[in-house]
C-alpha cells in the first residue's frame, strides 16, 4: 500500500497499480486516492467497514474512506454513461455486464501518481462514446487533519454526468454512535435512528451482525456545506466537513460501522471543471 504519515497519523491508500491489491478494487469506489485506513500512533486503527474486522472485505463493501463515481442516477436508477451495461465509469475504468447484468471491470484506468511529503496526487484521463474526462484526486495530511480533494474536467464533446458521493466508514462504540448535524436537519420517523432537538443523531438500537442495519435519508438545511461531529471509541471525536452543499445525503449503518454519504450531482458542459473537497479532523486520543 501507499502510505502518507506524520508523527500522529498514518494514512494507507490502496495502490491502483499493485496487482496484489486489485482484489480490493471493484466497480463501486474510485481506485485513485482510495483511503484504506487511518492509524493513530497511540490509538491504533481509526476506521472500519461493513465487514470489519475482516481483512479481505468484498470490493463492494470495502472499508476506510472510499469515494465513488456512480454509473446510475441515485434517484431514478437510470444509467448515466453506460449503454446496455457497457462503457466506462469515472475513476474506475471500462466495464461490461456480467450474466446478471451488473457491471464488471474489464480494463482499469491508468493512474499517474505523485508522492509529496504531505500529499499524494492521483491523475487519470478517460474517454469513450463521445464522453471524456480528466480526474485529479489529491489527499493531504497536516497534523491531525486529512483533506481529500477531487477535480473533474469534461474534456469531451457531450455533457458529462457527474454523480459522486463519499462513503466514509466510521467506528462504533459498543455498536452505537452519535453524530451532531447542522441545525435544521430533519429525519423521517424510522426504526434505525433518532434525531433530537439539537440535531444530534443516535442509534435507536444496537444492530446485530453485518446484515442487520438501516439506511435513511437526511434532509439537510439547503445551500450550506455539511458539518458533522461524530463520536469515536478511541478519540475525542471526528469532525467531517464538505466544502459544498450536498444534493442528497443518506446515512447507513450496521453492527460494524456507520456512514454519512454526501452526494454531488450535476452535468458538466464540455470544457467545464468542477472541484470539491472533504475534510476530516481527527480529535485527540482519549486518555
């Protein structure tokens, strides 16, 4: 794996060019800049996944702080750039349908990777069927702050459907978690989570196992970035923020992990560029 480290934190990335790490990389999460784990020098591993502590989770589940460029619209489920299941997915590569009609990777995209003392940068270019894109993923580490930035330019002749989301996998404390959300956030009545008058989300119950969990849509205040503060079993907390207002934001959890998933959904005109970032501030270890 590729590693970015300082005196407090170590960040492990999947190497998109390493054959022995390709077993972790499927068609769901962007290969370049895939953060597999963040480890504290005193508190140990800080992130989990749906199958935690399985060391070889399925590529669909994954772990850590993956990000995804979707091949279907989250709301309508219409295909974006695939025709009869064939085409390419941003940050992943060329795909074709399996017997069940699900996309499988046939040719991964090639990445140029630059290592710096405090950052890794991953760049790729893809094209086909009139669509084309340049993608840059840059992850920087400064003290206890990790910033994941993305930049997509439409270099093709057709509008480029850009449907991206973050899928961070946060750790639970005895299968429970709390998350402070922006004032004005609402949540429909549901069996998994409660939201109090101070916009603090909590679990209604402990989930039992990998396949017991709940998915629910948050309604965030409009036109403002996401700011969330999460509990953690080994840290004082984690602050998770975006520099954009999410277009859609579900939450999901099971007995092993919990995720809040800000979406960005737009069409890029030919020649247009869209850039955005996520920030993770890891609080100090508990004494």
